[in-house]
C-alpha cells in the first residue's frame, strides 16, 4: 500500500509488479532450544545429511585445509 501511495503522489514511481512483496518478520518469541534439537535429531534419524541439519541449527560448517 505504501508503494502505491508513493507512486500516486509521484514521489517514488513503481509498477504494480514492483509492489508485490512479502515482508517476513522473525518470531518475537524466544526459541525453544530443546525442541529444535529434538527436531534436528529426528531429521538426522530420517536420513537428512548432518551438514544440512547443522546449517538449519545455525552452525557454519568450515572445511579444514
């Protein structure tokens, strides 16, 4: 709506396609660490690669040279 208002006012020109955006906010609630770890263990047990599970948990995988 803001982009449409700015376009109509001549302040910031946009096309209709340019105004189709999604804004995703993270959850304001604290994360339940144990729940995330249990979910990760289940994924690992189901065969999801360990690297992927670790990335989903926020760990950076560093290749040692």
